[in-house]
C-alpha cells in the first residue's frame, strides 16, 4: 500500500480547508457572482464556449435573413437558385 502525501492524519468523513477557514472561498465566490466572470479555468472555458455558441447562432440567423432579403428584393437571384435545383 502506498503512503499518502497529505499533511497530518486522514480521518474519513472529516476535512479541513484553510481557504474556507479564512474566508477566501467565500470571497472568491462573491467576486465571481458580482462580476459574472468565473475565477476557475474550467468556469471561464465554459463561459467562453457558451458565448461562442451563441455568436455562431446569431451569425447563422443573420445569414438566413440576408439570403431571404436578397431573394425577395432580387427576383433574378431566386430564379438562379431555382435553376440550381432543377439541374439534373
């Protein structure tokens, strides 16, 4: 069996955190909630991922609206598009 590298005895079900004891964890949580920016790396990565997904969705919607506008205002473009699908 391997030795644990923890400092002090390990008692199952009992843990101690010096960060929680001095209030550092609560302060970090309060800062994160106030600013809306997670302080952990994984939290920041998740937040950026959500922003990127929403950005892609908005760009796709803008592209669809642009194509729809062009097809409505330029009938020749609509005829060209129909011609693409009618080719065999």
